[in-house]
């Protein structure tokens, strides 16, 4: 089964692209969802995160305060690298487990697999996928989308974006760039065209 890697920064519309791919018969393996599960109380990454960032990043019920943790790491590149190093090893392991599981599915339920990964890394992404799409959008649009989706200020949105790779860096790593700056109809058309090319390879 072919495996497509989809990556891109916050606010580019990567999730919209993956929603369309799901409608086209793809099985989506979402690294963000895996990360959230691993960061829950009792999850594989939870204890390590609390050990490093202390109980200051916990809610009263003991769960991680994702906004507080985000505020810390997006303001401090060292803290962000530390968090990523904790999370990535666990996420990589789970991604590989799921890829093995769905690749062995011969029922014909899925036409292809999609790895939806915000931070492209070698192990568990580049060494797993057959082809990479980078979803990009201009920064003004990304800021507006993040403000609307997350209920954060313009400054907070800009801080999150500036802590991530640039569009150019994503594009240089990818085999194909999906520009998501117009309406959903244009995006659907672009995804359908590029998916057809990918599956024909």
C-alpha cells in the first residue's frame, strides 16, 4: 500500500488536505492526535514531560495544560527542542505500529495511507513514506486561521508560526507543494490532481 506524507506548519490547512484525502479513500495516521494521547495522564510521554517542565504545566485534574506548555515552548527554542525530543520517540514508535497494522490490511478498505505530521523527521516519516506533500500558505492567512481556530491573539499566533519551520524549508523537503490560499473548491481540485499523480507512480 502506498504511503503519502503530508506536512506543513500551523494554520496552513494541513488538516483540510487530510480530510479530503480521507474522503478519497485514504487512512489518515495523525501525529497530532497520537501526541495528544501520549501526553494524557498515564500516556507514554506524560511522566517525562512533567519531570522536565514540572507540575507548573498541569491542570488541577492532573492533565497537561497544553496552552501553558505551548506558551513556554513557543517562547523558548531550547524548551521546544526538549519537548520535541521527548515526544518524537514515542510518536515514532506508535506511527510505525499503525503503519504495519494498516499496511497488512488486505480487505481493500483503504486505497493508501497518509502520515499527517507537522514536524517532518527522518525516523517514522521520511524513512516510511513514498512521497511528501508540503502544505503552505502565506503568514497573514496562517495567523488569521490560528486566531480563529485557537482563540489566541495575533502576537501568540505569530510566535507559534515563527517557532516553526518556514514555508520554504517545508517546500525544500517535499516532493510536491500544496498551496492553500484560496477556497475549499480550489483545494479539492488541487488535491485530486496531485493524488492522481501520486497513485499513478
